[in-house]
């Protein structure tokens, strides 16, 4: 390869690196997206790590990777939210430092329980076991996602904790928009992405179609009719 060809290749590479993924619908380039900071009145989403001792080492490591994904999704969002990780103790910090320089992340880490940080009356704990469906995602509420990766070994754990703590809970309105045979228990980062995306577009079906993985074999319900093959396979 001669000098001219090398330069052209470099130029192309740079163009590719800064290109905006069209399917993400962004109007800013990657560099500017990285500079996006949540506004003071932005939505608050919390990952609750108080159940860390219920996880195996491997599950914990998956949970921390999912937190890392939430951070990455948020920093690339046009309207980032305030992302919190609560009950995040020294043990968890050490685990995370081993895999990533998390202290520089735009995540508000706290050793405190979310109940000691936010007014309990504003909290909505997300749990697929709740009998309540959430209809909207609004900045006046604090949305809590359980930082628990357990392959559903601890069925209903978060739901039962909500009952004990007497706090509001809700599930995503999946049944209203999708016919889905597989489990409706999603990963932490998918739930985070759904809240963030819905908060920006106010359309549940569009949000679910973008984020729920194809392997879930979900079929959109339009009216009362199932609408075949409308799912995104980019989330696999
Ligand atoms: C892998 S799940 C943990 C499952 C765990 N057995 C439990 O008791 O919740 C991680 C978290 O994602 C959230 N989540 C997952 N699927 C959800 C759904 N369909 N609706 C609402 N929240 C959901 C919940 O906050 C849940 O605690």
C-alpha cells in the first residue's frame, strides 16, 4: 500500500468512527454525544445493588457488565438521565475497578440504600411480578431496577421486598403490546434502555420493538391482532 492509499484508508476509518448510526436517529456526531450530560431536572433511574450477596461471582460479574452497558447507553443518548447505583459498597467497587475505571463514569454511586436517598413516595420499583402496569415514565418519579442477576432462581424476590418495604411497584406494559411466549423477565440494561427510550419517544410498541431481543419471539399486538415478524434482531 502506498502513502496515498494509506492516507485514504486512514481518512475512511476516521469517517467511519465518527459516523452517526442512522438507525439510532441521532443528529449529533459521536464526539458531541459523549459530551451530553443529564439536565438538572432529568429522569432518575436507580440500579439497586442491595441484593449483591444473593448472586454467585459469575452472576455478579454479569450484573456489573449490565451496569456498564447502562452507562454506555446513557452517555450516547440525546437526553441522558441521572443514572444511580445504590447500596454500592466497597466490595462492589473493587469488583468494578478490576474490570473498568468506573470512577470516571457518569454514574452516581452511593453506599446508601435508595430509601435513604429518595423520598419513598416518589419511588416506583420495577418488577415483572407486580400486578400494576406502568403507563408512563415521568421525571417526578424515581425508577428503581433490581441489580439482581439470578436466572430467576429468586423468583418474586424484588416484588416481595417491595411489599415488606411498603413501596410502590410496577411492571413494564409488555402484555398490552406484545404476545410473548418466553419469559418477560428482562436484563437490567434492557429495562434501563426501555425506560430511557420510552421517556424520549412516548411510544411503548416502538420502544419494545427496538429493544426486546428477537430471541424472545415477541409478536406485536395491534388492536387485538398479532402482527408477525416486526422485531429487531440487532439486540441479540
Ligand atoms: C434479571 S431481573 C431480576 C429478577 C429477580 N428474580 C426479581 O425478583 O426481580 C433484573 C431487574 O430488572 C427489572 N425487570 C426485568 N423485567 C422486568 C419487567 N418485565 N417489568 C419490570 N421490571 C423488570 C426488575 O427491576 C428486576 O429486578
